[in-house]
C-alpha cells in the first residue's frame, strides 16, 4: 500500500471524507490561471466539498496541501512550490516516501 493511500485514509478519519480531496485542482494566483492548476496529491478543505460543485478550490479554501514526491521531487520543490507561494499557500516541503535501506 503506498503512502498516499495511507495518508488519505488517515486524513479522512481525522477530518472527514467531505473535507479531503485527492488530486483536486486548485485555482492559484490570477497570473498563473488558467495555464496552471496544480493538483496536490492530497488536500484538506476548510469547507465541505459540496461548496465546490463547479469551481476549483482556492488558496483560502485550503487547510492543508500535501505533495508526495515519489518521482517528482525536483518539480515539486521548484515549480509547484513557486505556484503555491505566489498563491499564498503556506510552504511545506514535499513528502518523499522512505525507501528501504540496502543491507
């Protein structure tokens, strides 16, 4: 079972299924829309998902954004981090799954 599945289950148990979104697009800063709509691996919304029937969530709608960098660490650290910063989404380093050590 990968870490996104485990994190999703934990977030749903903690915040409720109606507040957790997996790979949902975010409207970022106006100068970045509509060409960039990042889709974080997981996000916790400040309002129930039913508040967004046709629209994407916006930075002020987010309580938590999680990027799991299994193969996209450079892209997440550079490109997505800049998009999130311009949109006012608090900066957090991407989560990289731990790899088993070679013995």
